[in-house]
């Protein structure tokens, strides 16, 4: 008969009469329509595959609908999937393109890099806000009668006043990294304190309320060193004479007020700086004003002749002679590059008030505060914040890390010093400053301790993950269920490991049922030697006559099968402990195994449902003989 003529007729009859008609009248037709390319794939994604997944048109549509387009785009450079871009959702389209010849029923086990969710500890500090208090915010702590552009021993505990004002709408759990200054004392009845922290670095040609001028080819400059800003003037590099004036706004003084400032010099070769006071400066013409020179009342250094000194208080001068008047304070620099009169002067913390602090210098300090819904609390004890000194101890001149100077190079040793007696698996979070070339950021990394390596290691949270997909109805579907086949053959390592896990559990809980070889038990009957269940009543009675000797063979066999569903749990937990529930999908582990009864070996199957991470529950009535 001509098969080509029969095919159209056969197709029509299939719709009308079904498979029985085909079997009776068109022998072999069903076999012709069965899948011929059933693929069983095991594949690990390459770097190029992540880019393919991120640009797949189907995936882009899915991501757009879910509002995660940027996250999808990022995986081509991150080279891992995430909670937002999951394998279950975004691998199917990739498989459909890659294995387009596969037929229905094909399966694929795909291994890929996956970034796990943060631990509860890290998640609390994953998004730390940054705060560097301004002078106005320090005033919130001191009030109207005192001031300092830093916190001191008495006011450090009042940092909450700044936080409450700056983060009025803070939610519970908000964490803030406070980059503040810590010093000594405070200025009473403050009339002025200029520390140049709020002034942009570079040439200082103007400053609100101040008179700034310079002649001779150089300028006053605001510069920064070691996390401190100050003003500087130098004739170095000039070809002749230069004069620079920096005059304060008018200050209304009273009896008991003082003037003070901090100063240092660089490459001293001549006295170039004068400190002057005027009552009649008009804010514009310094030459028309009368000036009183008070330079000699201050301690202005004349060293070093090479390099730079360190900031120190220049002392203080009483302004009581001007009580009830308005005065202007001028810092005048006169230099000459041609005649080697080029000393560099650096000035900071210009202040007027009573009880000027003996030491107005401050050092950077770092702290992390967490809002608990009512108040600001200190960080968790398992969280460390690198201090200003820590960076120096690590050999860093800058008080932050960069991509060229990564934190991971230094933090393991840091934690080794900070945590006295770590145990395997201990976790700590370290909060630190990171400069990306444009801005300062606050980063938080989690490290875990490896007892085997005796070292702290960065927890990247990137792990290998393997998931199964099955092809049906023209698309690949995520299928987290697993089939375990315990081959009943001696020497099979996979089967032996599973049965040994069962026997080890029995040895720990019912040692009297384990044989002297330690690889066989007669509480469940598992054998890691033969890789099956030994259900011979005689063998059970020989191992434990006290438990089984009085039982009939039929009753003992009944007991064996009653215990069998719980027998697999130790093996599942030991070897498949990472199994976990999947939202919206039931996860099952099906086990194919063998039972030997003394005369023959019979194949059975049993099924378990995953109820939690590493938790399994027997599916009632799933224990069956394979027919």
C-alpha cells in the first residue's frame, strides 16, 4: 500500500477515532509521530550565555513587564542571576533558542552562578546613609551659648540631636554613617568660628562677608590634607613682591572676648604674616583703614625651614580693649619671590568668643547609628566600623578604599585582630568608606570565618545553583523536582553514600542494630555494601534476636515496610540538605531503589515533598513496587 496516500486520511481519522483506530488499521503510525530527539542535557552557563540571556527578546519583555529591565541588563556584566532575575523565569527562553531541535519530554539540568539573598545581619546595614555634619548642625548640639565645629567628650552623646533634625522622617531600621570631628573643649559665647570646611577647595577669591584680595600673581587658596580643610598663602613661584589680605566681617565684641586661630608654616625663610585689627575698615579699602598690629601677641612658628609643620594653636589675644565696638581682623601676607621671602602659611579655626579652647584641633571620627523607631542606637556588636586610625594601621594614607586598593585585601587581617576566638561559620559585617573616583560611598561587606583555612573570607553570596527544566507544549518549564536512582550494584559511590547516611543515623540513634562492618543496619535494613535494602527476616533476627526473635516472618516483614518511609529521611537530609521550597511550585524528590528479600531483588519507588530547607515529608501511598 502507498503510505504517501494514506497519511492525509490517517490524520483526519486520528481526530475522529483516536489511537485505537490507528493501532487497528495503521500499524506503526503512532510510532512515526513520537518524539525522536529526546535530549537529556547537563549544561553550565558560560560568560557569553549571561549576555545572551540579558538580550533575549522574550526575556526583555518579561523584565519590562516586571519593572526589572535594568536588573536584566546588569547580568551580562555581573555574570550571575539574582532574586529578581531568576533562573526559573529567564533560562527557559534561552533553552528554547539553544536547543531548538529538542522534542517534548526533553530535560535540562542547568548550572549557573546565583547571588543569594543577604543575611539578616548584612541586610540591616546594606544601605547605610551618609552624614557629615556642617557647622550649622553642630550648633544643634551646643545651642546659643557655646560652639565647636566638632563634638567633644561631653557632647558626643548628643549626636542624636543632629540625627533627629537631619532625618526627621527616618523609618525603623534606618542606618546612618556619621563622619564627624572629635575635639576638646568648646568656644563660649561664640561670635565667630571659621574652619573653611564649607568652602570649596581651590583659589579663594571671595568668601561671604569677608574681604579677600591679592596682588603679585598668587592667591589665597583653600586646600585639604588628612581630611581637614584650611586656607593657605605662599609667595613660592612668584617673580616679585606679592600682598594678600584676608579680612573678617565686622565683629561686635564685648569685655572678655578673645581672638584665636590655628597655624602652621612650610619651608620657612622669612616672616611674611601679620595679624591686624581695625575699627574703621569700610569693607573695601584696606589702605584707608587704621590697623593695629597684634602679630607679636601670637605664637606664629618660624620653623620648619624644610617641609611642613603641624597645626597648633597660635594662642589668643584679648579684645576687651574694643568692648562695645565693631572690629575687623585681618591676616596680611607680604612676600617676594625674587628675594626669597616665600614662607607658606596655613591658617585654620579662626575664632572669636570667651573661653577659647586651649586646643581647637580635631580628628575625624566615624560612627554608625541605627534608628529603632524611637531613638538612635549604636550598631550591632557583630558589625565593625573602620575608624580613622584603622586605615592608617593598614598603611593607607587616604581614609578610604578604592578599586585599586580594595577592602578585601585588608579586612580579613583586620577581623583576625578584632575577633579573638572565632568559630567556623561566624559572620561579621564591616562598614567602611569607599571612593569611586567621583564621590565617597559607604559600603558594608559580610565576612565569614573558615576554620579549615583559619581565615576570614568575603561572603560574595555567589554560589553555583543547578535547576531542572522540562520541555512540554513548545516551551521549557522550570521543574525543581528531582529523581534519585539508587542503583543496586556494589561499588556505586552515589548509592553507597546515600545508604551510608542512613546507617550512620542508625548508629548514632540505635547502635545495636548496626553490623560490625558499620555499613549495614537492621533497623531499616539499609546496606551501603550491596546498595539496597536487605529485607531478609533471618538476617534481621540474626542481628537482633532480642528485638525480632519472637516475631513471625510475616509480622517482621510488615514492620520493615512500615519503617521504610522514614528510612530515607537521613539520606535526604545529609545529601540533599540544600533542597528548599519554591514559591508557587511543589517540589518532590522521587527515589528509585531496590529491596532484596532473600530470593530476588525487586525495584520500588517512593516520593517525598520538600516542606522547608532540608526538610522532607513522605507522600502518603507513594511507596510502590515498580511493575
